[in-house]
C-alpha cells in the first residue's frame, strides 16, 4: 500500500471526529462483503482531494501576522488617544 507517504496534519479548528465503538452485536451485523466497495469509494474521494498544505500553512501565517498588526495598531491608537487628553 501507499501508507508510507501518509502524514498526520494537526488541524486546530473544530473538534476531532471520534471513532465509533461497536458492540459485539454491531460487529456481527457489519456487512463484510461491502467493505472493499466502501474502501474503494473513500479512496476515490481521497484521490480527488489534494489540498496544498504548504499554501494553507502560509495563509495561516499571514492571518496571524495580520491579527498581530491589527492588535499593535489598536494599542498605538489607545496610546495616542491617552496622550491627546
């Protein structure tokens, strides 16, 4: 398989999806004949999704920098307003 190319990417937004814990009764009722088909469907979806993680990282850096600059501007405005009084 191509698992050696997989990397874990930490996503800080939102909650992590939890895996369902199946009871023995639920496990018995799982349609094992359908699992290879479901895997194929998921793999096809995954193949179509190719996010550019480097671009996403750069975007996050720019957002953080913008927030910091806005905060610094707000502090400067506050200082100027206090000195004018």
